[in-house]
C-alpha cells in the first residue's frame, strides 16, 4: 500500500540545500518519522495555514508611488495566536518567510508558550529609505494585514531591519483603524507604549542562558570559554555584550561588512561603541580583520552565528572548529551541514531553542499588555531564565532518551506538543 507520508515527502523534495523551507521540512520529516506522527496530523502540520501576499503602494519622498511586495505567512494556530517577526530586506522570499513562520511554531512549542507561528517580510531596501518612507510603508502594510492580525489572531514583532519604532507605527495604525488603542497587537514595542522591560535584550539573553547550560556540560567556566559571534545586531551584539559581562572571552565578532578577531579577547562594549560611531568594524585597532566566512572557521569553544540563514553549509561545515554551536540566528545551518557537525561531535543548541528568548519575552509583553500591569526587569529576566533552562534540560533529556541529535530532539519536542493539541481540538476537515 502506498505510504501517504512518503509520497508527501517526495512531493516537497528538491536539491537546493539553501532553500530554508526545504531545510525546515527535512528536519520536520525526520522528527515526524521518529515520533511515528499520525499521517493526518503530518499532512496538516507540515504546511502553513495561510500565506498572504500584499502589494504595498508607498509615496516616496520624491513624490512618486512605488509598489512594494510583502508577505505574511501564518503557519499554525493550534496552540494560540500566530506569532512572529516582520523583516524588511531586498532579498526576502516567500519560501524564506514560510520557513521562518514554521520555525516560529516550533520555537514557541519548544519553550512552551501558547502561540502558533507566523512571519512577515517586505521586499525593500531599508538602508536606502528615509524614515518617512519606512513609516508610510509600515502603515500601509499594516492596513493591508488589518483583517489578519490582532492580539488573538496574529501578533507581529521586530525581526531583521525592523525595530521598536516599526512596532509603534504598526500599533498606532491598527489602533486608528479599530478606534481605540490596542497595544497587544504587536510586541517589541517601546516601553512607553506597552513594551516589556528586557524585551530588547531577550534574544541575546536567551542565547547566554543556553550557552551557560551547554558550557556546564563541558566542565568549562565562562572565563575559560572563548566565544566567536557572527552578527552584532539585536541578537549578536547584545548576546556578545551579555556574555562579555559575565566573563566569557569573546574573541571575534562581525557585522554585515566583516569581522574582527583577537585571540586574547575583545573589549565588547568598546567594539560596539566603535561600531555605532563608525557604522563599520573596519579600522578597529587591537584586532585582526576577518571576513564573515573566515570568522566561522576560527577555533573556539562556542560559535554563535547570530546573523542570517545558510551560514554553515556542506561547503564549510568540516572546517568549523567549535565545541558548542549556539544558533542565535534562524536557520544558520543547512541539513547537510547538520550531519557533518554531528559526525565531528559538535554540540548544537538549535535555533528554535537558542534564539527563543525573544519570543518568550514577547509572550511576557503580550501578557502584561493584556493585564495592563507591568513587571520589573529582574522579574522578566528571571522568568526568561526559568523557561530557557527548563527547555534546554527537557531537550537534552529527550536527545539522550531517543539517542538523537539535539536539533532532532527539539523538533520532536515541538511537533509532539503541537500534534497533541491539534489532536485534542480535532481537525475541522
Ligand atoms: N523575530 C524574532 C524571532 O525570530 C521574535 C519574534 C517574536 O517575538 O514574535 O524569534
């Protein structure tokens, strides 16, 4: 008899190592098979619920109208409102947004927050746009999505090239259309508008908490641990800063243009102020310049890719020389690279756990907005630590129990939770 699951898997297969949706699906398939996932649940869970494509007219500063293409993919609602960031970038694709939306579903399930997954993207070049153009783009994109987002439907947040200001515009536009202020429609807002203390630092802090747990397993202490960070934005920059503060030796860091390396450790606060002042790491004294590619191959205890997808592939995986890989970015490693890293014995803290600190504090922000009562920063951080550490332990135990790698264990944990809830609700088919 034909196996519907196998047929379905073939239908989605292709040979592009760097297609993020295929990368996600490959991991999903493996975990689903190991779990013996019911074929009906499998068919429902491996595809998004809804893919929206919108065309966004924007009046540019020059006076003419430019039309931008935008997406919002809502992957799953089984456990609650869909949740996930919005990215602005020239090379955003629907497949990328689809993958990112699914990763949000799995991420929320791994840390056990009651959300599904979504992601948005707009094809634009934010670096070349004025604040006014970005504001008009954001407001019109929000208006296009008006019927699909909301505190109980889908709650956007910042991602690449979007920030607190972007969230404030979305919140305001949505509220204007509603006729009253709805601050729980987005997270990652400015504190004054219902944002949460600790949200800005949350993803980097989550990476730190995971690294702390992993390092203990290697009998290392922060002082004895060298860390290489790719990226210096909200995840990499803040993650490096927090790791530096607790005593880790951060030997390399980069931004889009390239990185710097000093085997004795970098003074991260100084590096970040240099970057802020000069908009580049080039020319930073006390360090050797390295490319983003070279940076990944530096010998270190912890390598934290905190920038973008497809950084570790079958091409460079055998040259990665870390003990622990802490995936601050979404999808930095391809499935082909996974196998190579596994054979090398590298301990991977998979993205859907390592960078889940952001959405965890987004959940806290949403809760605080709905209560209208706000927590102290130390309360937020403590709750974040509890969730991250509990999930790390759960995932490591599962990996040992099933004798699988940590990424597969993370998918198994997530899929099992979503499957359980979907089954309880029943499929309305
Ligand atoms: N963009 C972040 C992520 O990829 C945060 C999403 C959120 O807080 O909803 O996890």
